[in-house]
C-alpha cells in the first residue's frame, strides 16, 4: 500500500512555517462538508469512483485482437484522453517501442510535424487506432481522426474502419454517431466520468491491455485504497490530509505552487497527468494552486536552488519508489580519486533514493514544506492506487475550496474561439471577436 508521510508539512518540523494539528482540527466542519459531497449522491461526476468495480473483459478481448493484428497502436486524444494513457505507458513499459510490439504512438497535439512523422514510420494497414473524445467534438482529436480515417480509406477502402476503436460518450456526440453509422468498434466513457478522471476507464485500460498490463491489477489497487481515501476521519485518510494540508498552505501560508517531483523516470508523465487533474479541477472562481511537474534527481540541478532560497510560495510533493525493480552497481574503480571513489560499491537505486531523502532533509532544514508519497514499487497495482488516491484528493480539495471540481468553463471559452476561427457553424460572433482582437494587437509589433 502506498503511504503518505506529511511530517515535513507540520510545525513539529517546520516550526512557525508549518501547519499545526490545531489548524487541521479547526477545519473539521469544512472537511466534514467536503466528505459528504465526495461520498454523497449529489454529483453524477463522482462516477469515477465506480470504475474500480467495472468489468474489463471486453477491453481485454479487443486488446488481444490489436496485439495479434497490428504492428502499431495509435492513440488519438488530448488532455486526460492522452495524459492518462501516456502515464500508464511510461510507468509500466518504459522504452516500449524499442522492445515490444505493437509499438505505441500517442498523438495529442495538433502539430503537423508529429502527424507527418507518425504516418511516415507506420504502415497504415497495420495500425490499430483508438480515437478518444467523450464529447466527440474535440477539435484537435477529431481533426487527427479525420486525417487517419482518410488515410485508411484510401489504402484499405471500407475495410479501413475495422482498424478503428472509438472511445466516447455512450449515447451522444459526433464520434458516437460516426461509430454507429459506420459500424466501428466502441467503448463507452461512463456519462459521469470527466476526461481528467477517466484514466481507469477504457480510456487508459485499453492501452494498458495492449502493452500487456492486466487492467484488473490497476483496478485492484484502486479498489484496495478506496476505503482509506473515503474514511470520514481526516487523520486516517491520506487523500483528505493531502488536500487539507495544501489548502491550508495556500490559504494561511500563501504557498500557492505545488511541485510534484517523482524520483523515478517512469513516473515523469504521471506528474504531468496530475498537473492537469489538479489545475483543471481547482483553478476557478479565483481559487486553486499551481501544480508544477518536476523530476528527481534531474531538477536538483536545475530547480532546487529556487525551492530552497527563492520565494516562499511552494510546497514540494515527493514520489519515492522503495524498490525500483532493477539496479546497477557502481564499480569500485578510480580508487585514488577521493571525490568519486566513495561511489564505488554502491548502486544507482541507492543513489537516487539517497538523493530524494537528502533533498527532503535540506528543504525541511530550510523550513520549506514538503511531503512524501512512499511507493513500494512501480507496478500496475500501486499505480492504480496512485491514480485513485490523487483523484479522490483532488475532488475533495475542490469541495474544500467550494468550487466544482468537475467542470472547466475557462477551457470551454478558449474552445469557442477556436471554433470561430476554424469556421464552425454557430460561432460566427466568436470569429468577429477574434478579428477585433487581432486589430488591437497590430499596434505593438516590432
């Protein structure tokens, strides 16, 4: 089971810069209200909690077909539809494309160079495509889907559709209509599950099965930690403590930047997944804190100076892996050079974990708050725990702030401007607004 150590957030370690038990106790009423929201039935978006008990047999069946009939697996999606799958891929099958088949490509940005590169290194007739968009109208995803559909149709005719799996809303949207009209293989994203909470739905589980990861192991981890993360007693609930501490650091200590730094390359993209989850869920109505993805030990040599002696506006969240699953010994050579000889006989796992602990200690001695999630090992079971723990923590924290942790009105406004610029019917006024903005910008150009 993963474990949260928050000692270095508290006054016992940080003295006046820390959070006291008294401050947490003073939050009892607010925590209780947030707990009732999280465990009640008032929010259909809480359906992400139900994913832990879903039947994944159909996902496993389609994944087996993809493995047996494809050289490459192409995921088309953006936001949670890409960050979740990528976090699973990088955590559980690093360097996948150099070692295994089918190779995996995740196209999540409307970058023509990347699309051309993918098309140039794949045989379109041997590519399985998973297009993921719940709304069925996400501009970037649907544009890339149209390009791939055209390429498949030109190469394979009507048979091209057989290489596509659509993951979308069960009933509505453009992609659902296309899938129904053209007879595509489909998976449904449950109506109440938003994109950034969808990693443990077919959005992430299909890719997991394709790369040889049993989705039931991810879900078993999530299911095992769920009771702890829904316990009404804050001192027994790691998700509630995680959210409460960051809330208090923001509101009472003005620390509104949260650095997540995994000490494992395999969790680098997990930190990026978390940043979308946290920022899009909490950043509204003037509330929220800024998540900041980092990587240990790399950012000890690029960012640590800022965390140690820069503005006192940050809390650091370490992800520490106890057993890396592999290790490499440092040979006992160059024994006449005191500056490096001490490394001989140790191992890289020893070094990276020592660096994490040293950074944690250095921050704490400098009264900079930090907490550590201890992960026994990076495997499907514990990754499932991490996903669910942080989803529960994020939704809970949204309720602490008094915001809706499931909508994203700011993103919708940006989308509407894009629709206007691209000529979507019904968004003509947005196009005119863009033209006026362009005129205003013309004054100050060099």
